[in-house]
């Protein structure tokens, strides 16, 4: 490990120790990796998940102070109860990590209405709800940080991810606007935008020309941006500058470059959707969903 990497780890640990961090959709996948990373750095971690019992089970396995809570980000009363429970346990919430998310992949005209509704409900409205409910509490204290795990689809639009990309574009726009309103309040906003991550959400899809990320890659980025806040984080880091550079190209050339850069999930899935069958049944029947991620 390089000296720079060691210094960053030490700095992150120092910044995170004792912080109270609430993570949504955190009983599995990216959310659990984030919770584990933060707990190992000394943060007090609240794991919120649809499956409250599983959230409590995995929290008990983490080092330090961690607790699991039932949370449906699509329900305002549930989100309020989650925030209240975390504050009751640790007296405050320093950081909220909006991580819960779902994705249906395939041709836009074959997407079931319930899948469309569920993505809007969780990916977009869930983030809006989390910010709207948590930010005023933080503003009243004069400090706080909300980190949202979005996607590179916040800036790009992969074929086969039309509604998912729409929700992530919406998240980026919403956070940009709220950030302006919160300027000077002491409340920081950050949006973390990874490319395809190796989780159930990505089953059967393609990462395109880039290497598929791991949940740990995203967890490290979240820990890093909590320690050193900034608004935009892309993973890999070069994606942000690359998207900006492509954006100034003429339309025909831009489209050609994006076809090479961005995975096509319609082509990746083809006619055999068996690799996504179980995951998408869970998306379409949220009461049975074992845990939201990304």
C-alpha cells in the first residue's frame, strides 16, 4: 500500500470515528459494504432495510456500534420512524447515506408498469423523501451531510435502463437544486456515481468497456467523501471528466463515442432474461424484497 493511500485511510478513520451514520438499503450489497466500511472506521452505523430482522442480524456482526432498523424508503411514516429511532439511540444523525435503489433492465416498451412505479418510488422519491426529512434536522444543528449513492446513469443513458437512468438523472437534478438552497447552512450534499457494480441489481447486465466494480469500491468512495466532502464523485474517477469532454462534441460524434463507452443492456440481455428473473420478481413485489441496493 502506498504512503498516500495509508494517509487517506488514517484521515478517513479519524474523520469518521464517533460519527452517527444512517444507511438506507443496507442489509445487503453496496449498502452493507458501506455500513461495514464505516463501522470499521469507528462510526456508529444504523442499517435501515425493508427486512428489519435481517438488518438487525447483520448489524450484530459488524464491529463497534451498529444497529438494524426496518425501513421502507417508499413510505414517509417508515422513514420518519427510522430517523427518529436513530436519533433516540444516538441523539443525532451526522450523516444520511441514501443508498436504496432498484432497477428493471430491458427494452423500454416491455417494462411492466409496476417496475416503472417501483423505480420512481424508491430511486427518486426515496431520495427526495430522505433529503426532505433529514436535512432540516441537520440544518437546525448547523451541520450534517447527506450522501446519495446514485449511478453513472445520472450523467449517461444506457440502452435498456431508460427508467432507471431517468430516476438517477432526477436525483442529480434534485440534489443540485437543494444544494443551492442549503449553501451556508452547514449541511453538505454529495452524490456518488459508480459504473456497473457486481450486485444482484446488475445480474445479467454488462459493464461495457470498464471493469465491473465491487461493493467495496463504492464503500471506500462513500467513506472518502464523508471524510472530505465534495458534491460529485464518479467511480472510476475518470468517468466525470470523460463525460464532460464528450459533452462538447458534435451530436453525431458524441453519439458514436457514447455507443462505445456506454453498455447496451438490451443487447447484453438478448432474449434470455433468466439471469434477472429472481431479482426482478423482488422488484415487482416489494413486500418480498430482501433488500434494496444501489
